């Protein structure tokens, strides 16, 4: 679950950068397919936080 949280955190950063036109043509492609996430990357960041919290909740040590 931590892997999923880390992947979502990276995607959140990429969508944030794409929405501010900082990553060139990749950002244009990302925003054409995931426009809602470019408009509000906090959605993906919230998913990352929930995945991390869930991973902490269900981890067995």
C-alpha cells in the first residue's frame, strides 16, 4: 500500500506541474486525458494520503 501511496504522490506532483505548464508537451498530454486532475491535483494527493493512512492501519509488525 505504501507503493501505491508513493505512486499517487508522484502523480500528484506531475499533475501539479502539468497544470502550471512546467513539463512541456508531456503536461499537455496529461491535461488532455486527466483534465480534472490538472485542475485540482489535491484530489490525487488526498488519495495518496488515504493510501498511506490505510497502509499504516493495516500493517502488521
